[in-house]
C-alpha cells in the first residue's frame, strides 16, 4: 500500500476502456496504487467485474460498447455522477485480426474500425467539453507499432491505428491551449490476449509485460503541468517479433 502522502492521483477519476485484461488492467492497477478513482469499462461485464473485484480499492466496473454513441454518453454521465468529472481517459479498447487483406471480411473491417477508431472518437468527444471547461485533463490513446511500421497480415488493423494516431495528433493541436494533454502510446509486442495463444507461447520471453506499458503511461501522466509527453514508443529490448 502506497504512503497516502505520495499518492499522485488521489481524488482523480480515471476511465479505462477495455480495462478487464492485459494493458488496460495493468494501467488500472498502476492508477489504483496512486490513489485514483478508477472506472473500468468493456463489452464483457463478467470480465470487468472480475478485474474490479481483484483490484479492489473501490474500482468500479461499468459495461460499455465504445462504438455505441448512446452507451458512451450514458456511461460518461454515470461515471461523473459516481466519481466526479473524468480527469484521465485511457482509450485502451481494441480488437484485431491477423489476416491478409483479401481474406479480411467486410464485417471484420467494420468491427475493427468501430472499436479502434470510432470508439476513441466517441469517448474523447464525450469527456473533452468538461476538460476544456475545467482547464485541464489527459487523454491517452493506446495505439500500436502498427501505426509506425509495416507488418504482414495487419493491413486493416494498421489502418485503424494509423487513423487513431493522426486523429490524436490533430486533436492535440486543437486543445493544448486549454491545458489538455493528448498522449499517443505505441507499444510493441506485449504479452496480452490480443495475440493468438501459439504466438504468446512461442514468443512470451521476448515480449514486454503489460505492467511495462502501464509504468510508462503513469510516468507521462505524472509529468509537470507545464509538460506534455506527446508520444511514447515502447519496444521489447530485443526488438520487434
């Protein structure tokens, strides 16, 4: 248990999408340790409920499909009622398929676009007005190395992550004068359920851990108010898989 006098985010409200497993859950644990009021959301109620129970310290779980504008609006309002204004939004929810372009279905294209790009658009749009009014706040976009370099069998995923990078970069210019930080995070291979089990089994020792990514994000959010860490790029020590 951290010394209460050193809790950087005591009283701050942090909303983490896709918070039931992997990087999202690790980020939640890091903010809980710093005294934040943490809210996890995701499409699987059972998963986020279990994560919230495991994390303890008043972590709340509120189901949300980030691609649904009505759900996002409702959940944003619910969080504000329960925990106060949202100080930090972590757009972590994401999906992928590892398929060649010609094998990727229209339905898969729509799903990846809805979650990976429409989702952060909707959640960020929902929290920004309050942040602007209060003169501060942080939005963290969990992006991917796929937005920065070419990987086989990831064309649609890369397109959504490339779009997210430029959405965030443009938004940053629009809101930085309001004291709002927009942080793009590009993790390399991290051992989470987004990877197929055979890949995780084969490369686990070479992959980063979710906690590694969470620590970098926490450090960026701890930066002095006069500083914005705009982009974080993280790779396994041995490089890309």
